[in-house]
C-alpha cells in the first residue's frame, strides 16, 4: 500500500485511497467501522452519511505474504454493520425541553425531552425523555448553556405528546446531541 500511495496522487472524484487501519484489536476495529460513516470531507465538513447503496462495510484481510485475493478462498472477509449485534448506532437529537432535577441535581436540568428534525415536515418531533449519565460538572455546564436558550412556550413546529410530557422549560433548538443506541442481544 505504501508503494501505491507513493506512486499515485489522489484526485477527488477520480482517484481516492480508502481509509485504512491495521489492527488486531476488536474494539479499535469496531470504532473504525463506526467512524466510517462520519468521515469529514477535505474541507472539514461532515459528509452526508453513506447510503446503503454505497456503504459496504470493511474488507478485512490478514497481513502476510500469502494474503492474495483468491476467489472462493476465505482469506479476506467483509464485515458489515448488520453482522455485528453489539455494534452501536447513533441518532442526532436536539434538546427541546427540560425537567428540573431534584436531590443533588436541584438547580440543574435533570432530564431532557429530545427531538429529531423532520426535514420533510420542517418540524422537531420528540423521540424520548432522557436523564443523561453526565458527571455533575458536565450537567452544570450543559444546564448553564441551555439557560440562555430558554423560551416561554414550545415552538409551533415542536411535535410532542402534551398529555405525557409537561416540561418545566422549553428551549430554542440549538444543541445537537449524538445519542447512541445499542441492539439488545436478547430480543
């Protein structure tokens, strides 16, 4: 691979080298697979997530002298996200409201109503109420940042179940939180 990189020049849209990782650590490989969907383009902007038609997974091969590709010989493996039951996936969610904390979280926001943005309907749709597992310092910092975003009532484009959720405060949509989801192996 180093000879290939030294002999050719990349040109966007014409010749681009794949991102590579040499590792035998399963956790490092899993993180590499997760990050494959979140690569930045050359200008530092986040690319759109790769669609199922273009994102195939990882090609894994052993690093030895006899690691050539041979049809029907299983020296190379393709690892797809769907194959890994323990793989995490994530959602980008926005806190649109909060509920005051109690006990040692008094004076802070203890839980949040999170929403995703629906581009087709141009609205924020509530997904869940969550109490983050943040340290006290992180929760204090988040509460301080969000206090500047408090609004008197929910925006008309917020969709939530008013019979179930009665938040203490509402926010201007401003912060995006990446929430990780994990498949339950027992279901």
